[in-house]
């Protein structure tokens, strides 16, 4: 079995969600705006850190303003030597852990680009210590330190009669005030013991995932092993993206709000 952090998190959060997303290979046809902004921002940083020169075009968008803030406040003091690196790791049980790290820094350590919707606080930094994705990358690379670049999404709104270009430049200048709360470079370290504990937990979860898969395939099993966790239905103050089909999903039916195909089986984390 090919495991990713996204796949593991889905299984731990709600087995019904896991089934729809990774067994049925269903993906929402449209990304929420917040995810779209984050994805576009990552693409701009990948371009910058691959070519090592400023973009030769300008899009008057929120994500471009964020990327310009990165170029102004992060890039001069921190370089990524390799962007979007594919990682694989063979677990002792025969499963494979896979993922794509945002980058590798000049000092050889892991780089992750994060976006957030509020100020970068001590609590935010503390929460990064519990980031399972980074523990997975540390397991796969053997490294025990990660550089986080964190950029807050602009919260100002476009004024009436303000052009897209004017608003774009105002978003860039927004980062000049109270900069540390809006864009910052953070360093997080974990111990060998913490990574080893993550590996043991990961192998336990992988075993449970394999058992669940076999139970589903066994026609003699009456109960559905991919049961719902209703505590996840409204996590983070919003409805689960699969709520419209969760109760009455029919694999023979097509749903206009989702796309389905084998190409979605191994999503990037």
C-alpha cells in the first residue's frame, strides 16, 4: 500500500471520508477559494525557487502579492536549493510512505511553505510541533529540522473604484506593517525518539487500514468498516466537502460536483 500523510489523516479523521476520497477516488470539481489561493501561491514559490529570479510577469492577484512579500522578506535571507522533491520510504511491513516536500534548503534541511488566515503567533508556532506531515518527511529524509516559511493571506478588501493594480500594490504594502505577524521564517526541530514514535504509530495505522480494506472485500462481513465519524462533519467551522454524497452515495451514479478517476488516487500532500 502506498501511504501519504493526507491519506493517513483522512483515515484517522473519518473512514467514510477516506473511502470516498481514496477508495472511490472522488475529488471535488472545484477547490474552495482558500485552497486555490494556497495552491497558486505554492506554484509561484516553486517557480521562484527553481529559476532564482523574479517573475517576468505580474498578476494582480492575492497570491501574487503574497509571493512578492516572500520575495521581499524571506528570499534575501533564505534559499531553497531544490523545489518540490519527491520522497519515498519503505516501511518494515512492506508498505511505502510517499510524499512531496516543498523544498530542500541550502543547509540540506526540509522546507515547507505554509499559508494562514490569521496572525503568526506563538500558538501557531507551537501547533507546528504537532505537524504529522513534517514527521513523515523527517522519517523519509533522515533530517530532524525543518524550515517553515509562513505567509498570512491578505485580509484587506478592495475599495470601491480601486483598480486591481492599485489593490495589488496596497496588499504588498500591507505586509510592511507589523511584518513579523504576517510573514516569517520559522525553524522547528524534532528528536530521533519523536520520529521513531511516529513510525511505530504509522505502522499501526497502516495495519488497521489493510485490515479495513480486507473486511470491505469480504462479502461475509455484515458491518461496513468504512463508518462515519460525525465529529468530523463540521470540523474547522465548515461542512465536510463530501457531505452532499456521504449519506446516499451510489458508485454507479455520476455526481456533477465531483470528478472521479485513477489519476486522483495518489494526491500530493
